[in-house]
């Protein structure tokens, strides 16, 4: 599973990164995670509001930071 956090490096982006990492670790998923901070690349996903979460190339969250339970549910459904 490939997780991408789209954002310019703000505090919310960092929080989403840590939350996704925590949820994936708790679920014991085989994953890789990366930050995408280049605004052109972020816009190529059609994202105009950050932070955003992309799972395996599909934008799943935009502009919000979910609870840990919601993040785990989202990741477990993929």
C-alpha cells in the first residue's frame, strides 16, 4: 500500500502524516508513506485544499484530519 500525504509542510500536514503512519502500524499493514510538498504535484491530483491523503493513487481525504479510528477504518478497507 502506498500512502501519500499532500501538503506544503504545515502543522496539519505533519499531523496527518503521523496519524496515517500510526494507523498503518497499528493495523500491521505493509505500506510505504511519503510526503508530497510540491504544489504542482499536489494540484496534479486535483487537490486544492490540504492536507490530503492519497492511497494507492486515489485521493481519499481532503482538508480534514480524521480520528485514529476513522483513519484505521479507511486504511483497512483498502
